[in-house]
């Protein structure tokens, strides 16, 4: 056997040419083999990740998805501080009796299409600011109660106040993002998927462990 680069005669167990130091086929094969430590590390990682996914899958399967709760104006008027409302209970479905458009929209910079609109909706004798999708009329709101604090939302609030000065003097102390409803998933489908992925993780761990035993 000769070196492909300088044609020096090589011994069968040479991993590099003694003259030009070019790797031989034996050297390339040796470099491609995973070390014992690396195999053990991958095996441990696969076992841990697989076990976690299986546990999460079981927990997800046994859980129940809680849909957004339907509320009335009386329910909303009871809320004095949005921070006291649990996050999951902030997802609501509300159908106001009156809606007033604000003429305030968010437009995508490239397509120039309306992304969302802002309006005020009646909550009993008071009003609430809401952000809705471009095709929503505001009489069926499915979204999350929030406290708007970023610059864009505060700018929209300011414009709504100027357009509807009388109504916005009687606002509830929170707002609603109704662009999209509460994300939904089926625990009975997601749980098994996570479990199957976890089992594959354990199988990978076994494969790496067997490889480590052989190389050891």
C-alpha cells in the first residue's frame, strides 16, 4: 500500500504517511470512530432526555385542557386589579353589547395589509379597549385580558382616548388582546407523541451504550 500523495510505501497499520503526514484510510477510519467517553456521554444524555419526555408525556396525557371561560360584563366589572387574576383565567370569551371603532389600525410595512385594529367595547356602564384581528367586528371577543405597557399599544390608547373622550373617561383598568384566541391542543394526542419521542430517546441511549461496551 502506498501513500496517495507522495507514494511512500506504507505499513498496514499506518494511520499517517511517515513522509508527508497525510492521513491514510486506516487513519480516517480511526478518526471517524466515536470515543468511549463520547458514547457514554451521548448515552447518558439520551436516557435523561428520553426519560423527561416520557414523564412530560404522561403528565400531559393526564391533564385537561381548560378552554377560555365565557364571561359577562358583570364578571369583568368585578376585576379591580388584573395582576390578581391567574394567567389561565385571563383567557376569556366576551360578547359586548356595544362597540365603537377607534380608527386605529396596525399595518404591515411590506404588504400594507391591516394586521390589527383597536376599538372600545362596552362593559356594563364602562368601556374596555380591545385589539382585534382585521376581519373581526368586535361583538365576539376571544382573547386575553392584559395591561398594555409597550409604546405601540400606549400610542393606540392615546388615540382612542382622543377619539372617544367621553367613553374613555370610564375605562376598566385593563385591556383585551383579541387578535387570536387561546391556543388549543389535545392532551390525549400530544401526550402520546411526547412519550413515543421519549422512547426513541431511550433506544438511542441503549444503542450508544452497546457501542461503548463494544469499543471498550
